[in-house]
C-alpha cells in the first residue's frame, strides 16, 4: 500500500524570495516586475535606503516603482537617527510575517550583505545598545596600544569571535568587546543561529565585472544629472554633518572634499566611481555565503521572462 511521507517542518514553511546582487545589477527592475506578477511586496535590505532625504545617492526606488509594488523599510529614519542591525532584523521579520499573513508574497531585495545574512541565515543578534563612552575607551586602546592589543583582549574573553574577526576590523572588535563587557556573555554565543521562519530562495543576480562597472558609472552620471550634489548640499544645510553614519555612505562622503573646498567636483565624482567599483567587489563576498543560492545571469530564462 502506498504511503504518503509526512511533511517535515521545513515543507510547511512559506517561501521567501530574496533578490540579491551588487550595486547597479538590476535588482529593483526585476523585483518590481516579479512582485506585480506574483502578488508580492518588497522588503528592502539596504542599509542606506532607510534614510529620508537620501534618495538619489542611495538609488532609492522611484515613486513610480513604489507605486507598482508596495515597499517596506524605506524612508523609516532621519539621517541623524541611529539604526542597528538588530532593528533591521526585527522589522524585516515582522514585515515578512505580515505580508505572508495577508496572503501575499514577500521579496527581500537588496545588496547590504550583513542585513541579508542576518535574515536568511537566522542570526540571533545581541540586544546590547551602543555604549558611547565604553566604545570611546576601547577605541582609545586601539589608538594607543594598537589594533592587535585590542584584538588580544577579545581573544581572552571570546576566542570564537576573535577567530572570526580580523584584528584590523577595529569597529567589529570594539562591538564584540562591548557586548561582552555589558552582558557578560560572549558575542559568539549570543549570535548562534536558528532556522528562520520561512524557506529562503535566494536569487543572486550576476553580471560580468566589466559590465557592472559600466552600469555603475552610467548610474553615477544619471545621479549627477538628477541633482545628487544638490541633495548632499541640502542634507548639510539641514544640519546633518559628516560624522553621522548616514553621511559616510557611498554616494555622499565622496563629496566632502568638494564642500570643504579641498577638491573640485570632477575629482569627487571620479572618487565615487572608484569607490563604487571597490564596493561591488566587496559585496560579492557576502552573497556567496547565503543559503539556497541560485545564480541568475541576464540570459537566464526566468530573468528574461519576468522583465519582458
């Protein structure tokens, strides 16, 4: 007699489509078209599109694109408001659950590797708020004794985290020590992963490097024509200074020399091109690790069919 195998817990989970890829690869175009076809809604996984007033430099979906498909986690903070990985993680999971509960399909879309990994890999993120004074003390240790000395302190209390974090990445070493000193628990233990409440299907959009660079350069030209320099000037006029994490973003910090009178605009635009190419190379390191990965190139039948 034929017997049906019982469903395992993973089979009962709803699918989450993630569209990932480097800057200028075409994520937004594909996501909007696909969302329209499958009754979907887009959850942004971009660490800079959260900020209001930073539209051009972050290549934020246009009002027309947002009218074609609902978007979540865009324009949710002012540039001087803090926003953590833990906050993104919680908001993204809540948005995904809400979309699924309404019978629609969530699409997680973006290029911020840490945000994507946190959601798709089921990170458990320490709920330790930033401690400015403690961070300053730890950064002082790195400045006076060297990054290796600070890393040695981490290795003494959390060797697992120390093995994962290079000594040269002072920011992450400081954060790991901060978590330990505040909570009494190693960050490596607090970051243990649990299966996420969905079945991820991760689409990595991929183009040849030279093509990506050309597309990124063309996008930068469009940004300049659309008023990127004026957007930066407006942010500065509103009191958002260069010390803010938002203002250190790609597409903004490159214009600091221009506004401070130490470089001309052409030089800053060329710097933006160079930094964008470097960012594209770094992004790929994150995408390779994501679960259930499918690599789509522009000639992939599904990619071509969706945007046709």
